[in-house]
């Protein structure tokens, strides 16, 4: 029997409400600023907390570009969001695919120096991206992959973390399943497709959410490998909106930021059940 303590329940709710307010207030402020004109934002000190009446025109400029009321010519945000979406999907799917196959090989195949190769991959967790970004850029440049989706995604699709997680999960799969599949005449790839993949569905979903957000929020790597505006992701585009004009259209910047939040938020909302289950479900 769980004892209910009203005072502790009230305290817990107060803490949660304060936490939500701290996290949500900047988002609300961004939303409010995106509905006002640049002149209203510049003239208001502090910024008004009530929505303005310029939301439609601001979001139109943020999505499709064009000239603002202040005379600034801004790029369209829709192509940048498409670049971010394609890059995030390729990175997420690529990471999961490579990690699944590599973990499958480490657990179910015996080959020379198997554990040495695994630990070499695992050691890369101690090397941040900044340490290896110069040689990686040199390789991408030599292969002619600058200003391309290949250059944006291929160097980022290997994941030691996901390989380790899938390997640990595959080690918990009962040997009886392997023997039963072998008796039924299933080869390695059929066992992988018909047994391991369905069992890994929740883990795959959780990793997809994490890796999609990781790919969507990339800034440093696209900053290095893209010089063509047509290949700018939306995160890089927001920085360009701030630094690219002598007079910053903050309402358009805020509208673009709000648009940039939508795809990751939508992925989290749609896959919330699978995401939580993949993180906490131990009944494999």
C-alpha cells in the first residue's frame, strides 16, 4: 500500500510547474516575438508578452523568403528545413542500420580479432567530434563531397554508442532462439530479419528519436562542409539570418526558430510511447 502525503504531492507539483515554466518561457517568448514586427521588437523594452498581429506575414517570409517591410531581403526557410530533414533522416537511419549490422556481426559471428575491433570502435567514444574534425574534413574534401548530402551525412552515420547498446541487447537473446532458427533452416540474415529486428523494435524507435534530433541540430559540421547556400541546414540558416544583415529582422529569426522546432517536436510526440518503452522496457 502506498501512503499518500498531500504536502509532498503539492511540493512535487510545484517543482514540476516551476520546471515546465522555466523550460517553456523561452519558447513562448520566441513565439510571441515571431508574431510581432521588427519595429515593435526594437521599440519594446522589455519585449511585450502578448502576441502581435504580424504572424501570417512573418511566417510567410520565414518559409518562402522575400523582402520584408524594413527592406531586407531574406532567404527562404523551407529549402533549409528540407536539407535538415533529409540529413537528419539519413543520419538516423544510417546510424541504426550500421549499428544493428555491426552488433549482429560482433555477437553471432566468430572472426579473427573480433574483440579487438569491438574495443577499437568503443574507444572512439572518448574522442569528441572536435578532435577528429580536421582529418575528417580533409577526407571529405579530397573525395569531393563538399556541399553535398553525402558530405553532410556520411561522416556522421557511424555510432559506437548505438553499436554497444545493440550488442548488449543481442547478448541477452536466449541461445534457444538461435538454435530454433537454425533447426528451421533459417540463415543468419533471415534470423536477423525475422527474430532480432522485431525484438529490437522499441530500442530502434528510441534511438531513432535521439539520432534524428542529433542530426537535425548539427551546426559545426555543416558550417565546415557547406559554402553553398542551397545546402545550408536550418540551424545554419538561423545563424545567417542573425549575422547576414546589418539590420536583423528578429521577428523572422524567431519565426524560423519556431519552424525549426516543429519536426523534432513532432517526432518526439508521435514516437513518445515507443521512445519511453525503448528506454525503460526490460522485458525483452
